[in-house]
C-alpha cells in the first residue's frame, strides 16, 4: 500500500510528508516509534488534499491532528465548520485550529 501511495506523490509532496514526520519527533516522541507513521501521514495528506487544503502550514496541522484524532474531519460538526461559506477551506481550517488551541490552553489552565 505504501509504495502505491508514495508512487502517486510528487517529489515535493514526499519531501513535505517526510519533513512533517521528522518534526513529529520534536512534538511527540511516542509517535516516532510507530512503524506505520509514514503511511499514516501519507494517507492523511491524501485526505487533506482531497478536501481541498493547499497551504503547507495548514496541511501540516491537518497531518498532526489526524494522527491525534483519526477521522476528525469526518465528524458532522467539523464538516459543517469547514464548509461554511465566506472563507477558503484553508482559512476555515486555520480558524478551527485557533479554536482548538484556545480550548486546549483553557483546559490546561484549569488543571
């Protein structure tokens, strides 16, 4: 499966996914020991591109979030949020990440 997915990627896309994988070790060392990490990131990248995400920083956030909460983007609330009119999908996803970060900070402040 991995060879087929990788073959469909451009060199730049493969380099991007590999860079995200390498950066994950700085964020969460538990994930670096996962032998399927590159496959998971490749699948998540494909999902993000199919949704219509374009900007690299947004794609990287999507990949990180997909590792933490697989399939998050398929929930009705997230689908509704991402497809609200008036902003690009990248901008809507950036807004979503801002909300999630703010909620996370609030939760950390309450502990």
